């Protein structure tokens, strides 16, 4: 009926291939955000092979299993913007929201959907926006509840998982279906990570069958050998083990479907970049009021917020050579915040005009860093230069360029390459336990709606994600609806690595660094290891540094894959 336009008409998660025997073509498609994975290998004379897992492609003897060093550079530099390549050379991904036609003449890719960064939704009132959000969000949850088996929901106590759990519970109760099961991580030893007051606020409303995972009794490396039976690529983040154990608990409780609040932060969006937008509009009174209110609600330093977002505005004006506007902004910032005019002009005006290549040479000459490339400190300098990772970052990663509007910032966040990569990984984590994860925040309609909202629906009177907070009134407990921030998992990562996984950690540093010395600065990694194990203060950035090194060494040791 719709032919090759059919993906445009679909909602939900999908990846499929259809053989058209009349046209002698293979038509392939992947869903809008990439919930379902699609990998393929193509070589003229050998054919086109596709699968939902990379390991399936290697079942064919002519598919090579070679390490993709460009992907290694991306991983070590924390730049995962490429939506096509994988850890293996010539094993590719069909990007989200794309179709692919395979024929004797080759491969043709087409994008069938994209978010519109220019569309703005105008409604009559805050209440109208809240009601519209509630309707779309409720429908996003409703259409993901269909199941012949009990349904579970991850419940962390945050806004996202709590909203999904509360709406799903309400819908199931109205339909007279069985109760919803909730699955939560709790922390008895590392109490600064524990969110039980918020979890309990949801449970006290009734209608849930709770299950708990003691998440401080295992570390980030505790399950890695089992995970790599299913996961084909190097793991991503240091919190990967939490969904793995939650899924294990869901499987043991008899679930087939689990609801997940993945990345509601980016979908609804915090909107803190509204501060830059207000500065750009010259609304300095509103700028200060929002910054101070946000600081009060979330426990941040108002001075740090004001300085950061006002200076982002200055850098943008300098790069645009708008010197009259720059001078006016300098006057306002000096007048209101007491920052030196000379400092603002030199450091955030003239310096912004210096080409990045000159800055690199200057830093190298002054020995302010070890590398001539502005990448993560773990990257081996020679490897970075050989791959050209600096140029690759400049071409693919635009995160260092300040956004002039909240919507532009929001659109950039939703367009990140890391987004589908995390979804692909979670798909394998769910499949390992015969579960299907459903992500209401990945609903196409909700994505389009949230991006189109005016900025004051995202940040207002110091409250981020305002439209969700208003929309979930009388559904969420007030303790959750108006909570500021959430627990940081860093302390439990450190506890797990240095207490529960210490033997593996030390073994990698002592015996396995030769596996990664071509990719990372192993001397730097040893320094971080000494700092973390000496009993001193562990810096937050140390966690990601050691995680990258450890997981890459363990993965290469297991797979023995080479370029």
C-alpha cells in the first residue's frame, strides 16, 4: 500500500528487511530513534548479509573479523557520534530513521524522518501545554502495555521512571488488568546513592508489586564475562551493570515486558541553556532570577551558573564579530556580577577568535598538556595523530559550540550518536533475559512535541522539565514531582571497583596494559590507578578514565581481535 514510504507511517520500534522478488531488491528499514538494531556486511561478489546481532554475521566464513581502529579512537576519545561504523571493520549499522535499498547495482540509503529544530508549538496557557503533554505521554505508555504476560517497570525514584510507572499503574488499574511489578536498585552500604524515599513515595500510592536489587553488592565488572556472551562490542558507560541486574530480577519474577525511562532527561529536556538564550536576548533581570531560582531548587552555585552561561553568550558574540553587542554584554556582566571588563575582553572575546590549531600549538609549546590534540587525556598521542581523531571530532562533534536557543541545544542532544548506541546495547541486555524493553520516552510523537515546546516550558522559575512536572500533577507524588536533581552513582562505582572488583582492576593494570598501549596513554592510566588506590580523594573524571582503559583491555583480551 505505502511501498518504500511505509516506515513514515509506522509508530514504535522496528528493524526489518523485505525481499521484493519482482523488482529484485531488498528493502530495509530501522525505527526513528534506533531502538532495534540492524547490522550488515556488504561486499561486491560476496553478497549482502544482515542481522540484529554482530556475532550472527561472523557465522559466515567470508565475513572478516577485524578491529576498526577508527572506532577505537572514537571510544577512547569519548566521541561516539558516528551512527554507521562499529568496532569491527566493514561491519556497519543502518542508522536510525533510515531505509536502505539493496540491489545488483549497490546500496542506497535514505533518511525518512528527522526532528524539526525550527518548529515551535504555540498553545494558550501553561495548563494547555501540561494537558497536551499528559495526553501524549499517557498514549506513549498505553500503546506499550500490550502483553499476555505480567509487565514490569524500572523504578529508580526519578522523574522519568516514576512518571512511566505511575501512568502505567493507572492505565492497568482502569483496564482491570493485573498489577504492575516495579524493579528498583537500592543501596544499603553506599547510602548517598540510595533513592528509597522517592521510590517509597511511589509505592505508597499502592497498586504495585515491588522488587529490589541490592546494587551495592556487585560492581561494574562483576558480570562482565557473562555480559560478553551477548554483547559484541566494548561496553559504554560505568553504569551498565544496573540495567543488567534489574533485567535479571525481572526475568526471575516472570516478566516478559519491562518499561524503561531511558533518557527522559534529553527528551523532555532540562532547558538550562535558557540562561544563554535570555542573555542573548538581553533579558538580564530574568537571567539572574532564573539562575538564582535554579540554584535554590537544585543546590548549584548561582555564581558558577551565571558566569558559565553569560560567558557562553560572550563567546558566541565574539565568533560572530558582533562587537557592539559584545561591548553591551560586557557592560552588563561587569555591572551585575563584578567581573573585570579586561578579563572578559581578553579571555572571552579576543581568545575566542584564535583558530583551534594555533591554540593547540600554543598549549604544546607551553607544555600545558601532553597532547597536541584536544581530546580526552587517555588517548595515546601517536594513535590520535595517526587516526586524525582531532579532525574527526571537529567534523562530527558539535557539542563544544554554544547553542543560541534552548531548542537548538535540545535538538543537538537528541541528535547525538551515543543515543542509538545505548539503545542497541540495552536491546542485547534485554534479549539476554528473554525480555522486551519498551521505552515510552522514545515515542516519535513525544519527541516531536517536546522539541517544539517554548523554552519556558522547559525551564521556568528555576524548575527544569517544567512541562512534565505540571503534566504529572495528581499522578506523581509531590515529593517526586518537585524533587531537584537525583543521586549520583559515582560513589557506588568507586565502591564496586575498589572493593568488590579490586582484584580484576589491579590485574588489568599490572598484566594487561600491553593490549591497549597502542591506543591509550598507559602511563597516565597507571597514574590514575595509583591515585585511586592510595586512599586519597578520587576525582569524578578518574572514574571514566579507568573504566575506558579497563573495559577496553578486558574486551581485547577476550576477543583477541586485531586490525
